[in-house]
C-alpha cells in the first residue's frame, strides 16, 4: 500500500522508516556509487530530511519499504536550487505551486508496479494539494523508467553525457497520464484515492513543512 508520512511522523512506522533509509543507502551509494552520507546504522540521509518533508512510501505486506519519494515545496530550501541551480541558468525554481521531488528509491526486491505506484501517488499530491508541477533532478538511467511508467518530464537543463548525464526536469500530471500510470501500477484510482484520503482526510493544507527543532 501507499503511505504518506511527514518526517516528524516517521517514528510511528519504525520498520518502514529504517528499511527506507537503508534501501536509500543501498541504491545511491552501493549500486549507483553516489557520494552520499551513510551513518553507523546504515541509513542514507541528508540535510533535506531534516526539513520535515513529505515522504510517499510503498509499504510491502511485511511492513518493509518497497519504494519511496521525498517532497518539499520550492518556497524553501530544495536541491534543485541549492545544488543544481546552474542547470536552470541560475534562475531559482520558487513557487507555492511547484514542489520538489527527490530520492526516488526502489528496494532490490521491488516489483515492476512499485515505481508506477509512486508516480500515481505524485498525481494524488498534485490533485489534493493543488500543485501544478514537480521539479526534480534525475540521471540517465531514470529516463527508461519514466518512459515505461508514462510520466516523462520536461527537461529544463542537463550536463554530462551518456550514463553520467544529469538533468533537471519539470513534471505535470494530466487525467490521461493519471489513468495510464494507475493501470501500469495495477492500482485502481479508487484505491489510490482511499490511501491518500486515509492520510490527509477531507481537509488538506499545502503549507510548507517546518524544520524540526533539535
């Protein structure tokens, strides 16, 4: 199932949170060779995890992480501006209608439908919070995944070539794309909306998450 969890509430799902951060370490450092920080517990985290982001997590039947994404509004600190701003010509992406999506992660055992389910959750966030676009940084390997899912971004800027190519993209989500991604995920639109409503209820706010104090 899909879970929507703010950083401040991850303690309510200890197994899910622990396996998410360990899978992030496995994907980004072990498999992709990125220069990321991994702590003594085997968790991969960065400064943006300290800003109380919204996580979308696919929870497997045994309670473990199958895949996840992290969201923050671009009205505050975000990776696309702080680290990759040069890819958009130095013009920051800053709008209450644009959220950043980062740390797209799949466990080694994730089924083919998990990636699409995460994208479907992105569509629910757009609808539920009246968000028009997601911004994000992705590498060349993700292009194939996005095409297979049916959710390709508009590329704003890139650097590098081949497997090392890094791009900043902007995603929108049409009704047609929503239906296509739902079919690819094997999740009915009704079920997807139920998971979202279970997390947020009928009243939703799109206020920026506030950083947790130490």
